[in-house]
């Protein structure tokens, strides 16, 4: 066993061990599949044993691969801790994706900025979608995001940490002339026969589309056909108005001229919002975000279930610590 193993080889090994798929592991690390396979073969030569069983149908860890995995994770964690120990994390801005300049994530960001004053900088990104943000976080191009953690693939979740922030009631965005727009709240059953836009076709928001599909199942509600990613608030508003879409949303949402936002009830569907960051990340900005999120959640009862029938998938309830 060599004493000096390149951490890059261990990252390649752990990514494949998480995904059990070379193509997905390569995409996760943003490297070519050939380069990833080459690094895994080099590590196998260095440790003197096969780490994976590869067939045309599947990839599986060997017994030696299973034995190496916990050691590899500890080495990588120690390597990142060593790197962090010799520079001041506050010297660089923390990159935080909040999706939009309204809503839970944006409120946490603004309150955390007040908490920090000028001690370090939190730089906002407005791309939206935890599925897309998670890939950027794992790759080191983004630090923090918000969204539905249970909607991420297990291999991606393995490289991330989450803190529950809010069980956010969901709503529907309707044209002001829609027959349901005059109601103060819209019962889910009243949406039967409707088609709602839920970002299908946007690879950055697959966790949200999946939540919508689960909510609509058996209720006669149709998810709008896949459409290319709408980049930015202005383009979203333009296309929603042009297409005449009704939109599945949360109760805190951007204003769209000529449209009204109505909460959904009977039951109240909940959108789980977590603060999500890269495993091993240490930064005073992250500490401020976590403390701020806890304070706002306690103050606003964000993690308490409403006094009404609710809808929330079991896996999301488990992630959020919600007793259903």
C-alpha cells in the first residue's frame, strides 16, 4: 500500500462508490468519463486490488472496495480540513443561491447579512432549483442553496449537509380572470381538469417537478408539458403571461402582472425548504445563515404543521423532522 495516494484518486473512487455508475460519477465531478476510469484503475494498481466489479449492466463494490470506502472518506475530510486550516474562510465571499429576490431563502439571506454587518460577504445567485444548485455545490462552484433535499439523488446527497428551515405552504398562481381567482383559497379538488406549470423540462428544478407530480397524482391535475429552462424573473413572467399558464407556487412568490396568488387547501400541501451546503464547508457566512434560519424558523413557526389537514411525502417529512 503506497503511503502517498493522490486525493484526486480517492475522490474518483468515492464518487463511483456513491453513484455505482461511471457516467453519473464523472458528471458529478465534472470530468470526462475516460479520465475518471483512468483514475480508478490507477488507484486499483496502487492499492493492489480490484475495487469494483464492472459488467455491461451494473457496477458494484468489491469486498476490498467496501473496506476502503470509509478510510477514503476520512482521508478526504481530513484533507479538506487541512486546507481550510491554513486560510481564513472569511477572506472569500460565500456564494448563496436563493432562486428569487422574494421568499424564504431570500429572507434568510437578508437577515444573515444584517447579522454579519461587514465581517464577510454573502453574494446572492438567483438561478433557482436545488437539483442544479447541488451539482454546483458538489463541484465547488457554489456554496449554499435552499430547497427540497429529499428530492435529490442519494449519491448527490452524500456530499451535502442540510438543515430544515421551513415547511412552506403551497399556492397556485392564476390569471386574474380565472374562475378560481375570486376565491380566498383554492381547494386541491377544485383544480381537477386544470394544467399547471411546475417547471417540467428544467433540469435545475427536478426536485420541484417531482413534488408537483406526486401532489397531482390521482387528483385529475395535469403537469404542463416540458419546456426549456426559463432563466430569470423577467423571462418567467413573459412566458407565463404569453402561454396563459397557471403555476404551482409557494405562498411567497414574485408578483406577476394580471395574475393572483391563492393558497391551496384541503389539504394544505407543504413544500419542504432546507438550507443545503457542501459537506466539510466552514465559513462564518454559513454559520450566520444557519443561526439566522433557526431564529426565523422559531419566530415564525416555520417548522410547525398548520392546524389543518396537510400533504407532505413521507420521505420529506423524515428529512424535515415533521411528525405526520
